[in-house]
């Protein structure tokens, strides 16, 4: 509990938003890149999770509008052979954290406009922020289906000979 008292209000709010203590420092460092003297600045900050999971990363982090936009981009731009899908993956990997930051800032402003008590603000951020655990299970299911179909595509012709 002593450690909590040495953290700044901003650090505590980011930790509450992320709701995974082991990831808080990573997000704090990333978020600090996006704010230059109080002005938001869109910058590149790489996330392998966003690169490999695309719109599911945004769903996991409760950022529904960016999830929808990346999903639509994946369907439309992803139709361009090889480079289309790769372009969406690279964009998502490089800029996803910025969109998470924008979601954080929006929630922060909403909470601070309504809740006066600092501890209640942190509790509210923890409640509104965080992540969707169900997305992990959806990803596991989709990845399993992909690998099973890949294995069947490889081995079915061999079995049918």
C-alpha cells in the first residue's frame, strides 16, 4: 500500500484504466510520448499485440470505435493481396496505443467532470476502463480454428491418397 501513496494521481489513473499492474508502466511511458506540454501528439508506439490481433486488440481494451474502423479497414484494404493486410497490421501495431490513449483521455475528462473525490475517480476509472476478458477466449477460438483448418489443408490430401 505504501507504493500506491508514492504514485502520482495521473499514474494511479492510468493504472486503474489499464487494470493490469504489470502493464501500467508500459502504458504510462507510451502515454507520456503522446502528450507534449498538454497538447496531444499522434506518435508511433509499437505494440506486437495490436499488430497480431488487429481489431480484437481494441475490443480487448474496450475501444469500440477504433475496433470497428480497423475491422472495416481489414475487410476493405485487406482485399489487396499480401500488402493490404500487412499495411493494416503495421498501422495497427504502430498507432493502436495512441488510440488507447485517446480513449483514456476521453474517459478521464468524463470522470473528472462528474466525480470530485480522487479515490472515487480512481474507482470509477477502474470500472469504466480495463479490458474485456472474453476477447481472449474469442482469439483463442479463432486461432485454434485457423490452425485446425491449416492442418486439415495439409494432411487431408495425404490421407485421401
